[in-house]
C-alpha cells in the first residue's frame, strides 16, 4: 500500500487508489489502521458534529456495525492540521 505524505509531513492516509469509502469503528483499546485514531476519539468527533457515523443494523437485532466515513475524517484532519486537533 502506498502512503501519501499529506498533513504536516505525517503519514496519515493512504493514496486515493487504496483508500476505503468507510471503515469499521476500532475495537476498544485499538486504533484504526488508516489514521491511528482511537474509538473514543471517533465518538467525541461524532458528538461534536464533526463526522457522522454510518450505523447498520438488521431489523430485530440488538447490535449492528458502525462505519466511519473515510473522507469525513480526512477532511476533519485537514481542517485542523494547522490549528491542532480538538
């Protein structure tokens, strides 16, 4: 996988030919493979209205899958690259 050097000289995301449309919310204690951000950080971004999760659940099931839109995270990081995260 080729990695682009896009934000402040950091290797933050894959080039457009390998990046996903979305990816699963990381498991507790883990970080996502694309940006290295934690599950808690993603929940904070959603609560602040910075990104919107995609929630998939079958009717009648208690649990489902939470997906993170790749482009929304990338846009957030680009907007906050010079000002610092948070």
